[in-house]
């Protein structure tokens, strides 16, 4: 691990992040580094943008995985490396696409039958 990676962990500890958050963020940063096969501090803004587009369009990451990865990457570059990049204002995790649950008539009648007046 690089010196900056150790500082990344220490920065999270100083901000009182939970151990599970630290593990999740370090894993996400290792994934980013492995994707480009180089240390995270050598990755530029355009590569980060391409990484998140790839994970959204090709790998179809879940909202949770996307959110953790964005948060970890943003924390590393903004807090540990102290770089303010525009890409973090563009990248957002996808919204969950779920339909509202609709009750059948039979289920509604069952609910009403339980009501005592």
C-alpha cells in the first residue's frame, strides 16, 4: 500500500468512521486502483469519469455499490489528496427503479374485514 493509502485510512479514523465503512471504502479504492492497474493517486479526473461510466453502463452496479464507490473515491481525492475535481459534482448513484406495491382487491377486503367498528 502506498503512503497516501495509509493516510486515507488514518483520515477516516480521525473522522470517526466505523470499521465497516473503512473496510468498504478501502475495498472500493482498491477496486479503482486495480481497474487502472496503478496507484489511486496517479488516476486523473477523466479516468474517474470513465470508471464510473463503465460501472454504470457495462457492469450495471447496484445503487449501494455505486454509492460506496463514489463516496470512497470522493473522500480520497477531496480529503486525503485535497483535490477539488468537477467530476464529483457530475457523478450520482442511479435511482432505484421499483414499482409501488399494489394490493389486490382480495387483500384489501381482508384488511377491511379485520377492522372492528
